[in-house]
């Protein structure tokens, strides 16, 4: 079957059909995953075309997958973070959905609090296990869409559920049909897709789902879950680990529309952000994330990272308020007690802090030399300099200007007598054996000791 593509202006071969391969023994890809060594990255040098959708967006799993890795959030904390997510995503809903658990009274209270806010975005969705009893929870919550776990690798089908592929598919299709009968949009979570037999199970199952979608008139969604972080974005990488191959195959062979495709990755091999961006590039409209990347083991894709990546790819925030990122990080540290690595990009306390004296000298002359972008305007996080034994006069001058908000003619240079006096005190401490970074309060005392009158003027200026 041929179809003319208005996107490529070519006649495209459009009809593919893959039959379920109901094998007697599991395909565990032992040549790649032997478990006794680092999983191998195989190549077949087959390239698929970039096919970025017209609209791309993010979804959130902070209150589902994210909560599995930390102490459970209180309902009022979820409500506050949900409002910040809405602000971050903006009026066009760049954070389109947020998923919730439904199993405890605390879960349901949090969901109801967020529903009561009446916000258009993020849309509230849920996640359930693949059994019909859980649909009653979804119906009671008044939610339009729910995620359903449909594990697709033989590791899960054979070794965890003790089923054959045919039995697993039959079970999954039964649950999906039950959701459709209730008028609920199923979002099928293809767990462990990067270890699954793509042509022998994934595509045949996905094709069955698309038939049900067409028959029911409801847009069944497929979430491709890189559960163990095995996905790779390298051109020419072979399945089952190829992110371009997975997204292209689901979009082109199984004919799943981009807006019904979602990528969910984990960071076990440091690839979670690049894999999510690659999913966008090759035809997946939605990438699933969590605030600060919290989640199972090494975590999910950080929501703030993909918000930044969106602007990098599209050249616009499209209404997002990126200053909410800093408020989210501050709230999660202060109110929830989450420990954020000081060097975590965009949210860590030191992500735009320099220590080296030569860098501080560059920052003093022009912040753009050593700051990744205008972090003060975009994230409400001004670049700063940490003072230690390597900071030099330039580092202390930059700290003074930043801490006391001195700009233009009020800014101090590195030869200013106050800077020199503070540096003498700093040098004396490190000569005595100190080996930690100076804190703001300590430096403030040093400024006061160096020049009480000027210190008071600086405090007045700062206020």
C-alpha cells in the first residue's frame, strides 16, 4: 500500500503488518545483556529520518514515579508543586499532563486538591496496574485518562509474570478493552522496551492497540518506557536499544500518531536528557519527566532540563515561566527536605558559581564569558563566585558586587582597598589550614571588620 506524504512529498510504503512471535523460550538478548559485563551497544548502521512533530511537550510523573524514590509528599506539598508546574508550563500547556497514584487516602486527597484548583494545565491523569478492579478508582476520581502497565520485554513476560507472549498480549488487550468500555483513554506503558523483542512482540501488540483505537474512536496512547536506561541515541545503533529506531518503528510501522506517543526514560547510564530530546526529534510528541529528575534508582528525566531543551530546539519559551524552576528547587529543598546536588544543572546551588580566580576575573569583566546564559533573567539565579583560597582579588570583588547588588558606577574593582583588605583576611585563614569555601555570613563579617562605615553603606544599598 502506498500513500502520498504531505510532509516528505513522496510516495511512502505505508502498510506493514507484524505477527506475534510466540516463542517457547525468552529472547533475553544475551549477546548484549550478559549481566556479567557492561551492556553492549550494538550497531547495524541503519539510519532513520528525523521526523520532529509540529507540537512537542512534556508530561510529569513527579507524583507517581518520582514519589517512589523519596519520602511520600504531603497533599499540601503536591498542591503547591502542582501550581508551580502549571506556571512553569505556561498557558499553552507545555507541561501537558501530570500523573497521580490513587491507592491511598493521601494519594486521593492530593489529586482532589489539585482538581479543585481548576487549572487547565497540567491535565490530571492516573496510573494503575493491569487489573480491572483499579478502573473503579479511576472512574471514582473523575479522570479522563490513565496509564496502564503493559510490560513488553521477555524479562518481564517470562521471568516475572511467568506467561507466554500470547498470554501477555491477550491479558493486556483485555485490560485495554475494559478501559475503553468505561470511556477511559488508556495510556499503555510499554515497560522495558529497550530489552524487548521489537518485531516479535512490541510492533504486533502496538498494531493491535491502534486497531482498537480506530474502532473505539479513543486515542490510545503508547508510552515507550526505557525502564533501565538502556536506550541510546547514537545514529545507526541497533534495536532494542536504539531510541531513533524505537520511535520511528512505532510511528511508521505501527502507525501510532506522534501525539499519541510518549517517551519515558531513566538515567542509569547518564543518557536520560539526550534520549528524551532524541525521542522528540524522531517523532515522539511527548516526553515524560519529573521535577529535578527524581524517580526510581538514578531517576527520571528532569522536567526543568527538558523545559530548557524545548527553548533550545524551538527558539522560544512559548509562554513557559522558567523562573518557576528556581522556586521549585528551593521549595523541594526547604519544605520537602530533598537534597539537591550543588552542581546539578539549573537547580543546584553552585550550578552557575565559579571558584577559579582566572574565571572570576573574566566574570568581573563580562559575565557572559563564564556564564551559560543570562541565568539572572531566565531562572532568577544570578551568576556568582565562591570565595576560597583560589579566588584572588577578582573573586572577592565579584562576590562583593553580587552580594551587595553593586552595578555600574557603584561596582567595585579588584584593586579597591576594601577588596584588598578582605583578601588579606581570607588569605590568613587559609594559611592557618582552612580548606572549605567561605560562607556569605563570614565574608560579610570580614567586610564589616575591614571598614565599618563602608559596610553600613553597602547594607543600605543592598536593602
